[in-house]
C-alpha cells in the first residue's frame, strides 16, 4: 500500500527518464535490491511526472526495475510537476545523495544538465547543491580517453589517479601510464612520480604497451561474455605483454557463489 501523499501506479505505465545519469545497473545489485523489497517492502516510493498517458521516472529507476524483476504489477509513487531541467536535476541529486553514481556517471550527469538545458557551470552546480569547483573538476574527467573512462567507470582507477593522468599529455603517454597503474597497482603518489618521470624522459612511450584497436573490441567482447557467464561485473585488463581479470562480488555469499561457479573450493 502507498504511504499518505503517494499513489499506486501500474509498473507497466512507467518509463525511464532520458536524463538518467546512471548508465549501468549491475545485475547482482538489482537482484539484491529485489530481495530486500521482497523481504521488507519498498521503503521509499519512486518519483514520477506525467508524460502523456504514461508516467516518466524522475527518481527511483533501480526500485522500478526491481519491481519488474519481482513481477509486481503496481508500485508506490509520488507524482510531481517538473520541467525537463528540474526532472534531470532531481534525478541527479538523488543519485549523488545515495552515492549511487561512479565518477564518470556523475560527470556525464553534470554535462547533460549544462548541454541539454543551456546552463552554465555555476547554474548547474547551484541546481544540484555542489560547488562550482567540484563540478568543473568532475567535468574534466570527460576529457580522458575512452579506454581510461572505462577503467574509471569500473572503479579500476580512482579519481585521484584520474587527476594525475589529466596532467599527462593526451594520447599514448597517458594511456601507457594508466595501464602501468593497473598492472603494478600504483598508488596515486606513485603515479604522480611516474608521471613526472615520463615528462622528463626523452622520446615517446614504448609501442609494445599500446593495444591495437582490434584488441580493444575483442577484450570488450570477452568482458561481456564473462559478465554474462558469472553473473558479476568483470573487467579484462589486457596489454600485449600481460593482463589481469578483475571480478567484482558483493559479500561472502556472492563470493561463495562465484567460487562454486568457477569450480574452486573455499
């Protein structure tokens, strides 16, 4: 039953927001949320606005998808009136407050507000209750190469590492340093020292460390297959000389499930 001030609406009449900042919802996280809702019920209704004969999500996409997973026909919702810009800002704010976005999604959310609604950085920062410097620094992450953005989105590089990489000349030098951070597990401080050394060193980075374009496509395909097979997010860090496979899991039970899937005894 919906709480006072809310109403029950058909799950089938809800559609996702085109301004959703979250690009990826991990299947295991969605399953975990669905189990929580099954056990405890929905603690916080979704937020929607009318969109013709349907409803468009403003906040709560994971909750809505969990209800679909549970095959529940209706969901508690708060119906509000909001412009496109307000809808995008509210959705971004909720995700930021829940710390549900990775650094790249956060940056893309700010960029969407600025691009789609013709806002300045100051206005966008004000809309979401962030300082202008915070927004500006976040937006800089979007100038990283696509490969590096992928590492950042998967949590393989930290924002601190990304800031170091932004101080390196774009292109091969930056990519080589990022791969070295991953391969050697460099701390941010160690990455800073490596960046300083690379700026002092003559010549260009060694070509042998740079993956060919066709390698990147193949690696992406392998990541998708492993993710599907294991039911967990997988990252394949590949270079011509060496590589790593990183498998994410949530808690002891999920780790045990993965070990059984891999045929490994704990």
